[in-house]
């Protein structure tokens, strides 16, 4: 299996697509001004105690207050609280972390009322983004994740990933990390550290320790609360850190700044693979070039077709996700209804596993497969589902089919499910139901081009239109595009874009910055 990442950096948002064998399996998009909150560390204040829940609400600067349960405070909460006071007691000289003294562990059967007070400052890390009406979920167990290791301040042990099966390798890694880890810190060894040399692990451990020192320095020098003291890496870097492996063939990016950022990171973690990071400079939108746009439009939505007329219906509710499997117009199997049901269900299991990753669906998922009478067929379907989900990095649990023919799946829910609206609002009438004559559309475009060149003074630009419209503009020996270039200069470029509606258009300057040429009547 080969993997490649395609990163589309636009003026207002950044989108990341992970392709496996050229098939879209993960997709993330977020506004460029939004920070990637999971992993961020704050010094925040306790706003409200909830004894009935044995929890509290904490102000970390979000619109909704964050939730912190007593059991999430962590065993070393008292050690963090003590060190926090020592750091803030002297604004000129930082109290060395190596001299910090561990306090007694927080009892697991304790109460939030005896451990916290309203207005108390606490060091917390976000483990779950705001979802629906809920604020972020917090933990007091601070950690800094790297490619090979996770640094845990005030931790007292070295843990090795259970996926590393070799007893000899586990012992080697434990002994190695014990010899290089900083004082007062614990370390978790990740699966990809298997077989790595001490120099690589030591270099990353120093980077993680520097992040912790920088965070503490920020606590000492600032008095603003809540205060962000450590910000997780950008979405592109975080995704590559977690999924990067030797099967990666390429990472394509259409923005020079992001290209250098990702290339520098890949050079750090895998110098021999730095060449796979490539800057995309083509005129066709990067997602169109790698067939991502079409897969997004076909992969999201309520109905998902997957195999010879069979399809899934996916419904989202507040509490769970419901999936119904339908055979549709699929041709009947020659071996009978039972064989046909099994064939459809096995294909549906593969597509469902992809959809869970693609939409990042979390919580409870209930799947209504086509009924099957044979116990061995039901067991085969369960095993196929488990096999298909092996590539999923999120923690999950799958139950066999119930007596009602339903399969129940739980999947780690860290951020809201991706919801891409694949339905297109009419770009010309904006829902009014009345449009200008479509035959006059190209005349409207020419008026915009004339205004852009002769009034605004932009001589070189790119006009993005629907592929059908682009084909019409480019047709003929002396095409409409050629006439425009003869009249307005050779800086006129017409680009077919699959994300455009039929009579929709967008202008971009030579630096690929969006130019708003909509008339007031069009934007109402």
C-alpha cells in the first residue's frame, strides 16, 4: 500500500487529504486563523466546582468553559501545583525543574472540593475539542508528544508501546531511555521507535524537554490568565507526525511557506525521505489534479454509493451515528440471496471503515447490515470489519452482530465529525429561483475582465470556472479565451475547477490571492 498527502493552503483555510492507493481515507479542513487546540497547554483558572459530578469548569479562553473531572487531574497534580507556585514566586529567576520535589500522589477516591478552590490557577492540557454544545475536555496529566517519544513531566516510569512485541527490544528501549531521560520526567516510547538508535531518541527527547522548559518560562514571565503556554504544531505537521511511515511516496503542498515548514519537519524525523515533500506549482487546483475534489463530493453526504449500485445511508444525531446498508439495484448473486447479502455486507464493511476515518466519526456508531441467516456469514462479516478497521489510528471497539442484525461500534471522539456539504447553492440566483440568461454568462465574465484590467489595473490573473464552462471558453480555432487574450493581454488564464458550480466563477491574482469581483446584487 502506498500513501501520499495532499495539502491545499488557501487564503482562509487549509485542507489536508490522505490518500492510500490513490483513494481518499482521511480529510481535515480548518480556518487558517483557528489554532489546533488538542494538545495545547494552558495556565487557567477554576471558575466553578461541581461536587455532584466530582468535576469543575475551567476558563481557558473559549466561549464555553472547559470541563475537568477529578479523575483527570492526574496522580501528580499536587506536584504541578507546588511547582507552579515556586515558578511564579520569582519573576526574575526560573526555579529549576530538576530541583522540584514530587508531592504525594492525588488519591483516586478523593473529591474535587478538597483538591481545588474557585479562582485557583491550574496547568491543564486539552484532550478533546469543543463538540456541539460542550466545551473542551481537559486533563491535568501534561505530556509532550513527539515522533518516537512522549515526555511526561513529573512522570516516574518509562513505558513502552504494547505493539512492540519483542521482549529483547522492549528491554533495550527501556534501558536506553532510563539512561538519557531528564530528571523528574517519565517517557512513553511509541511504536515507531522500534529499532531506532540512541542518537535519534536522545535528539527528540531534548526537543521535547526544551518545549517543556519554554512553557514553564512563559508561565514565569507572564501574568495574564488564562494563558496559552504551549501550542500544538499546525494541523499538517501533527497529521504527518502521527501517520508518517516509509510507505509514503509523496507530500504535495501548494504553498511555499507551508512547504518549507513540512520539509524541515520531515528532514528532522526522516532525513532520507525529505525529497518526497514537493511544492505544487501547477495552474489546475491541487485537489483537482490529484482527484481529491471528486472523491470529497462523492464521499460525503447522506447517501454514499460503494459497489455496483449498493449504498450506505449515514445519519448523524446528537448521541450517535446510524448507518443503513442497502443493496440498491445490485445484480443478484447466482448463488442466491444469502451469498448476495454477504457480498454486499463485506463491501459495506470496507467502505464503512473508510467513512469512519474520512469523516472522523466518533462516539457510538450503529450499523444495520443486510440480514443474514448463517452464523458463519455473520462471523465472517465481524472479522472483515475488524480487519478493515486495523488502519484506523483512533481507539475503537467493535461488537459482533446482535440478534437484531445490528453492529455496534465505539470510536474515540476527539473533535467534531467532519461534515462537508456536497450540495451546491445556485451560484447565480442564490436561492431566489430566478437567474440572468445563461447565454449572457460569458459576456458577464468579459465585463469583469475588462473592469479588472482597465479599471483596477490587474493585468495577470486566473479565472476559475466549472470544467464545462472552461471547455466552452477554450473551444474553437480562435477561442473565446484567445480573443480575450488578444484584447486584454496574455495575462488572462482560464482554469477549470471542479469545486465551482455550473455558473460560478472566482478570480485570483498572480500570487493566487482571491479577488472579490462579485456585484452587490450577487452577494445579497
